[in-house]
């Protein structure tokens, strides 16, 4: 392994990228060499050069498939990202059920589903929300490039680690346990079907394989591993796979504005989601749009019929057992309780405290450390509790008005509230106070892109690349604020942001972006 020359690694990475779209940064090259070495022992007596020749000839597809499976990150667990599953429970799934109430059909797809935790989590939510499920026609699909992961998914058997964020009540209601193995029960397990799909290379939409007309597609933490051209192409094909009015949910780091120009971009339930326009609609919804069904139902939240009630006032609440921070089950992002049995929604007060109610809202005693106040604002922002985060930033700024970190988080909170001019002003202040902070320039690139100024966005990306140059790929960029964001990952994000700005790639570095 140690004696394998660098050109071989580059050649392996290029072949894998052509096959699967996976773009491996340099820090993963040793991992690729290990995988190739094991494959070479099976097929070419350990000769990596001979393996490279095989990858260019007949039978290369199966070998490249093995390499792709070895290099795919299969990390998954049930109900990963509570903000997204809160959004699905309270906003997206009710809207879909309302829209499909006459046809009684549902088509949903978990792309790159790994070992199945994501589509099964979706199936559990549907079981809780739709007691008359046996009267509907289902298509709940999970796909992945890794055939071994799909085989495990079909079994529906999991170790406790896959359930680490699942409430005990849900585990008891939906899983049988034997010798520390948790198997998902019927009928939920049978609702999900799995099939092999290479998002980068296979053909879709494909109605013949059921890869078309979806009401919902989840494609989270996938695009970041593709090269920009492949990621952009995949997003366009996912758009074509959606039914009119269908939803696409991606992770926050994959929400690169230029990829989604055909979609409606909607702030909903504390997250940004993408929707294929319905009949007669354009790609840009009116400013401040909340939910499509408000326009069609006169502001009433949708539902399909009588629902079993629970202490929280929402079907399945008792089973799920807890609410996310800052929100009670049954409360939507619109400040309304979704109805039981079709009754009108009742207005509920917002949980966000006003300036004089911090202590009553459970905030601790005032602190004298601006970084502690920023830490609290960061944690609240991660829960989309924007007003509370703003109050903590007020405290931090009163203690240290020239601390760049305060203004960086003001910019992030403003972005979360879709106040792009406010975000720009805060981030410019942060850049003035700390011009060498890569995260500030990265956030500025996103804001400039959202404001429709690709030249400034490109300049900000140039600044990020300049500040990262020469730094180790495994180094964490900002331990206080993004403890898992390494130089290597940030470089990949820059490349993804750069792709839609190709025409502006020559913008000068170090400009006023």
C-alpha cells in the first residue's frame, strides 16, 4: 500500500468519479487505496496496475460498483435531523395527504437511503398520521448504490445505535427486540420497497421502474459527495421525477441556490424546502409564502378525516412521546394547531419570548461572557428558534460590540428568517472585524447568491479558497461554531457553490465580496 504511486490513486479516483459521481478529496485517497488493494487481492493477485486495466475493460462495472460501495458513507439512523422530521410531520405530509385525498395515492422516495432508516422513519410517521392507510395506494421507495446496504434494509433489522435518537415509546410501538437486535414490525416494514440505483449514472425519471411522479423526495447528505456537475444534473433529474406540487427535501449544506432555479424555494417550519410548481404556477412564489394549501383552503390547515386524538392534540403524539425544543406537538410553523376531525384551527401564541421575557422563557441568569452568550445563540439557531437566538446576541453585543462572532451569528439568524439584507449588513460587519474568517466569507457568498449578485458571490468564494490554501484537510475550520466542518468539507462546499457561477469564475480574489 505505501509503495503505490500517487498517479495510481488519481487514476482510481477519476474512474470512480466517472462511474458514480463521487468526488473524493485528497484526504480520502488512502482509504481508496485500501479498498482498491483489497479488490486487487481478489481479482489481480494484489496488482493495482492490473486492477486499473480491468477497470477500463469488460467487467469493469461490477468492480467499480464494489469500489463505490466501499467509498460510500452509509451513516444513517432513525429520525435523523429532528427539524426535518418536525417539518414532515407538521407541514409536508399533511399537505400531501390533503392534496391526494381524492385519489388516495402516495408516492415518496428516499434517495441514497443506505440501510433504510430514513424511509422507514417516514413510514412510521405515515402510520401515525393516517389511520385509514389500508384505503390508500402506496409507493414508498428507498434506493441506494450499495447493494449490501439495501439487503440489510430489506431485513429491517437494526442495532441500538441506529435508534439512538428514537424515543423509547416509538421503539416499543414499532420494533420487536431479540438479543439486542431491533426488527421493524409489520405493516410498516412492508410499506417500503427498495431497489438499486446509481444517482449519477442510471436513467431516471423512469416510469417503468416506478421512478416518476413523486409527491416527496428526500435526498439529504448526498449531493455533497458529488462533483458539482453531477450534483447539478442530479437535482434537475429529481425535479423531473416530482409530480406537480411535489416537494424536495435536501440538507442545509446542499441548498446551493443555483441548483434549484426551477423550484419554488419556500421557508417552512424552520427549514428551506423546494417545491415543483403546480399547474399555472411559476418557479418564484410570492414573498412570504407559507403553505400552498392556505391559498386553496382559505387559511385552513388540511386534513382528511377523523383522527385519533392524543394528549398533544395531534395523531401519534402520544406514541412519539416528545416535542422538539421550542414547539409543542400539534403546533405548526404557522402558529396554528392542525385540526382534529376537520375542525377549524385554533390560534396559539408563539413560544418565542419578547425582550422582557427572557427569564420567564427559561433563559438562565445574565452572563458576563460574550462567547457563552454566542454559544447559547448558536444552539438556539440550530433549533430554528430565531428570536431567542437574537436576544442572546443582544446580550453578547452589549458585552463585546466588536466581537466578530456576534455579527456572524446575527447574519446566520437573519438568513434563517429570510432577511437577506439584514444578513448582508451583519456579515459585512463581521468581515470588517475579522477579515480572515472563512465561514464569514462563505456565508457572504450564500447571501450574495440569494440577492442575485453572482459577481460578489464568486469573489466571496475566492476569499474562502484563499484563506483555506495550505491548511490541512482534516483541520476543523471553526471549532466553536461548526465543530464538524473541516477544511476538506468546506472546500467541497465551495466547489458546489462555484458550479452555478461558472460564468463569473474569473472574478478577482480579495474584492469587496
